[in-house]
């Protein structure tokens, strides 16, 4: 039986890990959204496609680049938790 303190520590580490692995994607999407908003405000072009397509492309690129690192972090955490360490 796992002690409650170990379970709480694992839960806290899992939450921090989920924030750490989602931060690059969310940050890149926010930055792309900000740049598109500045572009739209400067040119007064208000098109839905212009607002969403760059964010989609940026998120796909970030996931392709950072995906192996994200998977490695989750796999290491799962191996540590399931091994009891």
C-alpha cells in the first residue's frame, strides 16, 4: 500500500509535469496569437482564417519539435512512479 504522503507527492509532481510539458505549446500559441493580433490591428484585416491558421501551424511545429522531449518526460515520470521510487 502506498503511503498517503507518497501519493500526494506523486500527484503534485504529476501536476507540475503537466504544466511544464504544456507550457511550450501554450506559450508559442499565445505569442503567435499576439503577433497576428498586432498584424491585424496594423493592417485592419479582420479575417478568421488569418487569426487561426498561424496558431495552428505554430502549435503543430512546436509539438513536432518538443514532442520527443514531452514524451520522454512523461515516460520517465511513469517509470519512476510505477517502480515505486
